[in-house]
C-alpha cells in the first residue's frame, strides 16, 4: 500500500512538472500525460503491468464525469449566446456527419464492414477541448469573432453525442433491431436532458438558499450532485455525460453561494482527473503494438483531418455564412483526444475489439491528431489573421478569471435601492461586481451569499469600470483606483 502511494505521488509530481516545462512550448497536456503513462506501462521503462480494460473503463468514466461537469461549469453563457446555434449544430449534426463520412471512407479504403467503419467514426467523432485550449492558452492566442467560444461550446458538448452514437452502433453490432436502437436514442436524449435539468434545478435552489456552516461542504455537495446526475441518468438508460454537462452549465451560470471557491476547487479536480485519465490511457497502451496499426491509423487520421471534418464543418457552418478563413480554422482545430480513446475502451469491453486492435488504432489517431494538427494550430491562426490581441485569452473562456486594473468603490444603500433588504445571493448583483466588505455602523461585516443587505450599509465594491456598473443603483461615493 505504501509503495503504491509513493508511486502515485511520484507520477502526479512528474506529470505536473513536465506540464510546467512543456506547456510554454504549446505541447498539449494530452501528449505529456499519455507519454508518461507509456513510459510507466508494460512496454515502458518502469514496466507496470496493466491491461485491464474493465477497470480502465470505470476509472475513465469517473474522470470524464468531472471533466465534462467543469466544461459546462466554466462556460460563459453570456459570451456563448451569439455562437450557441452554430456550436450546437457542430456538436450534434457535426459529429454525426463526421462519423458517417469517415465510416464510409473506412469501408472504401480499409475494407472494413460498414458498421465497423461507422463505429470507428463515432468513436473519433468528437473533438478534445483540453488539447485545443491547452495550445491556445500556452501561446496566449485569443481568437476573433467569437471563434474561441464556438470551439469551447462545440468541443465541450460534443462528447455526449459521440458517446450516444457509439452506443447506438454497438447495439446494431450486437444484432439488435431498429426498434431497440430508436428506444436507446430516445432514452439517451430524454433522460439525459430531463435528469440534468431536474438535478440542476434542485441543486441551484438549494445552493441559493442554504449556506453550510463550513465553506468546504459546498464543494462536496456539488461533487455529489455531479455524480448523482450521471448515475441517475445512466440508471434510467439516459446519457449520463449529457446530464452532467447540463448540470455544469446551469450551476456555472447561476448566482450561487461561494461560486468562486467552487470554480477553483473544480478547476483543480478537473486537472487531477485529466492527469489520471490521460496517464491511465498511456499505461493501458502497448507501444510495441503501434507499428502494426501505423498504416491504418495514418490513413484514417488523414481521411478524418482532410475530408470528414472539413466536409462536416463546411456543410454546417457554411449555412451561417462564415468567412472561408474561419471555416478552414474550425475544420483544422477538430483535435481528437482522451474521450475518443475512452469510447474505444467502451467498445473493446463490449465487442472484444471486433477482431482488430481498435484501442491502439484510436490511440494512434489521437496522438497523430494532437502532434500534427495541434502543432500547426497557432501557426494557422496567425496565418489566417484570426488572432485578437485586444483582450486576454483567458477571459474568453470563462467568467471567473480576475481582471487587472480593478477599481474600488463605496456604495451606500438607500431605502429605494433594489439590493436593500435582500440577501447577496438574491440581490441579482452583476457577476462583474464583487462585494469586498460591508460597513454597518461601527461594525465590519464579511459578506456571504446569505448576508442580508440593510439600509445605510456601505458596500465596498470591486470590479472593472465599477462606476458604470453601479450607476443604475446611484448613491455611490468615493471612487479610488486599486
């Protein structure tokens, strides 16, 4: 037990240290953690024996739950609205078209059966958000015209669709009829959306009205909510990943208590899950098997990069009259990653690999994608003139990063102030405004979500352009730069 703990701690330290060194060179975390897993695996230097696909599936499922939850939780709904329609079409119809086109191409070029080709297309049909944004953030690249938000919503929400498509084709491969497939699809969508909406509504109202005595309990409560959302949807035959993503979006864009601490907590959990997931995938692989799938993997990768993804992108986003440069960039940034490999594990555990090394083919496709496509993403963004240097790249992806150059302002509550008499969580205070402190007579009150704002309270507010934000509430005094 002690040796296992030591090895686990060393692995995590190595992963973090390597990511720190290689991050600035634009190397995606996917590659870093997977390569370390390969070095520690059966064919690697350390030689840890691990080939249990069933255990890997369970561990990776837990990892994906938290990664997808945080993907929704960190999504800026206000920024995403202008590109929401395009993103949803790309994350649903785009996945179906990509899978279908690639399936047909695999049947033509690799002589697979149609269902086997479609299964492979479904497995690699989704894009990997972690790889795309690891590259953009490391190179400090912000994209123009809402492209970053479009890619964020698409890559964050297309995994449930790819998972549903994978399960559907596996059902057909098992010999089930059309009625079973229709039932599975309907249950996946209905119970995935329904459970996600119901759980998020209940959790949101609890978090708005209940302030636990210990702040850390809020994080534990939300962890339980994410797990419950997945498990309950899966229990009824729904899409658990879709449910978790819906819960993340709703809670992440609601005014709930201790929201900033929740963001920091789940950011750390998400990174831990990514390290675990990517490392396990590398550990499960056998590098000695990769030469056998080199030719097929390269052909499939090129068909996906040069034909399937571009055709799907142009077919969908062309209707929105997007400029050619943007269409080319979105086509190229469809990086394949961890989710595709996890779905390959699901397929292996249910079909035995269909007589070929499905896992290692998909593993190779993911490595080829992030190493070839990923390396050229910054170059292509600059070459096409899509880089926006007017604002920080981190601000594009989420609401929760702190701004520089903030201001402090004292705001006195009058009886007519809409905030007066309400708790902070109920006062509908803009998210750009942070209440730093409350002066109540000779008393200093530390603000919490449940704190009731009273007449003549002096609120010390912080934010960018704070005067403009508070102007509708007037009675502001003594503005000063921080």
